C-alpha cells in the first residue's frame, strides 16, 4: 500500500470540475447518478432481472441491496488493480502487453497475463471457471434482453395478424442466435480497442440518456401523444453521436492536447436533451381532443 500511495494510486478525491477527465467527485455524484438511474431503471439488461421478483416491494429491495453491495465490490476491483500495479513495479511481465496502436498498450490484458504466469495451477483453475461463469451469465443476460426487446417491442406490435405463443417463442430463439452471431462480429471488429471498459460505456452512453429521458416522460406525461417522446429520443441520439465525436484543443500541463467530453457525462447530457426536445415538440403537438363514445343506433344503455 505504501508503494501504491507513493505512485498516486490511492488518491481518490479530485474536486476539479471538468467534462473531459472521467474521474472526479462531480462525475461520481452527478454523472454516475444518472448513469445508474438509466442502467437500473430503463435498461432491459437489469430490468429483466428485477421483473423476476414476486412483488414491487421485492423489486425495490433488490435494487436497494444492489446499491449496498456494489460499493465493496468496486473497492475489491480497484484494490486488485492497484495490487497488480504494485506487483509489476518490482518485476517485468512474463508476456508483453499487446498494443491497440503503436505506443498504446491494452491494459485489459494485465490480469489474464498475471493469471496465466503467476497464479498456482490449482487457483488458476478456479479463476478460469469463475471468469467463464461470470462471462456466460453476462452474455446470456445480454442475449436474453436483445431477444426479448426484438420480440415484444418490435415484432409483436408490428404484426397485424394474431400469432400463437409458439411462433413468438420460436422467433425469440432465432433472434437469440442472430444477436449472438452479430455480437461475435462486433467482438472481432473491436479487438483493437485500447480499453474495453471505456468503449462499452461510451457506446451505451449514446442511448442511455434517451432511454432514461423516455422513461421519465412516460411516467410524467401519461395520456399525452407519443410523438414528442420519440422526437426527444431521436434528437438525443443524434446529439450524443455528435458529442462523442466532438473534440477541442486545451492546454493541459503546458501542452496542447485534444480532449473530448468523457462518457460519465453522456447519460446526463442525453437525458437533458431528450426532455428539452420533447418539451419543445409538445408546444407544437397538442393533445388530440377526446371525443365521447357514441352508441350504435338502436342500442340501449344498461342500468345497474
């Protein structure tokens, strides 16, 4: 721990407010709050697990328990990374880190290399099994969420003719295979990404704000037209794609560097854009007038 402290690896508080540095207290209090609200409230990957609870009360308890457990879990992750850094300060790595591009090492390989070269064989087997189990559970959850959304939110509402449950079950299985093949292709395309974590959160941040904003509008704007919500979500996606590509020059430490807004702020910005664009659209699109239902000719009203 002393070596880690000297290297600045235990420094956790950064009060500087900036949009292009990912790790500061404002990102944790503001940006990460909206990120968790989106992932645990609007993302099918998490919501599908909450839906397995027997009641609303149990669902709330599961979310509260998740908030309690996630802190020590993240501390374990951070401590593991810190100890790996300390370990490799005293000796070279047995296997050189691959490079995403010249001069940019892929640090995601540090732990696998440590596991292969330094861990005893018995514990190595346990670690491999644990990693494969965690990977399978994550992949199966993602495939289940994609298949569920494809079937229930896209195909089922668009079909005009009624279909049997067997048809939708078969379609869901086929869509699972389709998404699995597609994700394998994505894995091959992104194998040269420098940081998998940053890439994953950056991509999810493009739509996280739109999903959270759409959910908020669905709760607050009950009985109103869906068009403002749709416009707000599409606008949010377009703005976030632009922001993810936008960069500017800034002097950091006496040197001019190209900086970009970092992913922890994506969800907050996307949510704000969704709400604002939907509000502007609602000023133009008014609620359709509610007309009273008329009874067919010859019908008589029933009295209790």
